[in-house]
C-alpha cells in the first residue's frame, strides 16, 4: 500500500464518506473493497460454543518461604494452606475429562509450590497414567522462587519434562529491593545458586521471570546483567500495584520507553553476533503466530484457562484467588455452561471497551482482566498504564523483528 492509499483509508476510517471521493479508478476500487468486506469491515470471530478448559493453574500452596513486598498474596487474608494430593488429583481428572483437545497444560503455582512437593508429584504421577486412558498429553510447568529447589526436585522435573519459571528481579541490589526472605533478609545469594544450576542443566524448558517496578525502573541493566551471568532465557514484566514507590505513573513512561529501546538494541546485537539470548517479549513471529480468532479470544481466563485453590474452589485465574465475587464453582460443583459463556464473552476483544479499535489489540489479546479489575475496577476496562507499556514493548519487538529480517 503506498502512502496515498494509506492516507485515503485513514480518512475514511475517521469519517470521510467514500462516496464523496472524486470519480475515478481509486474511488471505484475503494468502494468495491468495502462492499466485499475486504477492508474497513467489523470482524466478529466465532467463539467456542461449549465449556473447553485447556489449561489449569494448580495453586498448590498459599504458603511461601519469602515475603516479596509487591506480592498480592503476602497482603491477602489467606492462611498458608497447602493443597492436598487428593485435591490435586481430582482437579487433574476433571481437566483431562473435560478438555476438548489432546493437549492440556498445567502450571503449579503458589505461594511457593515446592512447599507442597508431595502434591506436585501426586498430580504429575496420576496425570501421566490417567491421560493415556483418554489419549491425551499433559504438559507441566512450575513457577518457583527457587529458594527450596533441591537436586531431587530438579531430577524429578527433568524426568517428567516439567518446565520451570524461576523468579529473579535482576542482580543483587535490584533483586533484593523487593524480593526478601520471611525475616526481611535479602534473597539473591540464597536463590542464585539454584537458578544457575538450572541454567547449567538445561538448554530449554526454563526461563527467569523478573518483575520491575518504579524503584527498579532501569530494568534493561538488570536483564543485561543476568544475561552476562549466563542466564539466556528471560522475561521481565512491569509490576501491577497501587503501592507508592512501587507503582508506575505516566511520568515514568519516557524512561520505560528508553529502557525497552536500549534492551532491543542489545538483543539485536546479540542475535546478529551469535550470542545466545531469548527475551520472551521480543520473540515475535508475524508469519507463524496465533491466528486472528485465537488472538481475539483474549487470555482465556474463566473459559479456556482456570485456577484451582487448596480449598477446591475454581477461579478465572490465579490472580482472582480470594476474590469471592469471582469464584466460578468448586471441584464438587464445577463451572456451568452459563458461567463459561459469561467469561467467553467478557474475554473476547469485542467485549472489552476501547480494545476493538486499538492497533495493538491482536498482539496483546485485550490484556489481563485481573489487572483491569485491580487498577480500573472493571475487568472490561483496559488498565491504562498497562496498555501504554504494552504498546511500547510491542513497538520495540516490531523493531527487533524488522532488524533481524534484514
């Protein structure tokens, strides 16, 4: 599309009547494309018509061996309860029985899941055998702070292909700002040996996930420092918080933009010189990514993705755990088709205000409904700061994509 055609389509989208265009080839072409629904059409992709859980987050522990200052669980009024092996097995049976496809995904979450290690093993051992009777395959992952990760646990994870998401916010000074132990001591020196052990044992099936906040806003330095330590698989997310000194404001946006641009340049340099690196948010594939229908479906919370807490309650996702108004049911009384339909509609791009006309919507799939609820008070109202950061990150990722295609 040349610049003249682009300007023409932009004016039409802004309200220019196509019939007011001067007679000629361009006018006839534009009117023809509009009438055929090829351009400027409103697309409503069909949605799944029945309950179709594909992924399950097992919150096997409400307890944790750390006390990170930005963690919602550390401030929640929940007991440090562990999920029983029996509950985990019931949850896995329900998922395998009801999943429509042959592949299902399960993430062990907390709190800290290694504190409920017997429950993790019970769920995996049961699922491996039971899934065979249903001709299905279960893929496992575990999100852990790595503090209590033993060699025995790592051996079991390797044997059962359990992917590991390891929490670390950067080098010592940055990590220890928010990630502290129960007694307030810093955590970096206690967790790093276990994380490096994973990095040395595995080529794939793991990554370090960091969180950056107002106090650690220069996160590109943290990512680069971790990479130079030998941690090649990385993802860093902005904190979602209302706490002063932690939460972002609009004044932080220029700095965040500079940080992503700096990180993008470093990433491209590594890729072009053959230095191994994966930064999750820059791993963009415009040619083989998810289809438009899948992207329009949102994150899947409450529809394709569900969470189960130690008390057997079912939630749209782990971030709604303890939000009583969002409980979908229990393992004894699971979500009905009506509940599923409600969340399928709410999770769809066309159900979220401000999303349908946003250029980034099919990349972010409408964002996180839990963040929307926390920050805006409405799961359908996009979290404004999150949207701004998402667009900055996408712009950097698109630049990376274009640079590496040359």
